[in-house]
């Protein structure tokens, strides 16, 4: 009985999480600066992904900053944008992520 209740709760919570997640998330910079603008993540552009592909393993479900050096290590965005699963970060224009 408990197993069915848990399964029902999970099936109810997954669509609810998709509805309550913000469409665009502005990732805060680690240090104040004028340029480039902080990166902007679009859940809509990543709509083919399931939430659990990124949360909580790659990204915690809170806003935090990270550096290009960390992405060069294959962390954060580069976990998928490695040139195989997604377009490599090194081949993208700055404006692809750093949108004003």
C-alpha cells in the first residue's frame, strides 16, 4: 500500500515541479563585474531533458555561480555541452549564454 502511495506522489510531483520551475534562470556571477552579463539558463531550450538529468547531480536546485575554469573540467554546463551530447561550449558564442 505504501509503495502505491509513494508512486502516486512521485507521479503527481513531477508534472508539478515542471510547472513551478522558472522558465529562465539568471545564474549569479561569483564576483561583481560589468561584462559579460551573467549567464541565462533557459529551461524551455532544454525542454527535451528530464529534470533528473541535471538535478541534483549536475546542478543543485538553487542559484549559484561557477566559473569557465570549472566548466573546462567538465562540470556544470560542460557535463552535457562536451561536443558529444551537446554543442561544445568552446564552439559557442559568448552571447549564447551571456545574454543581456
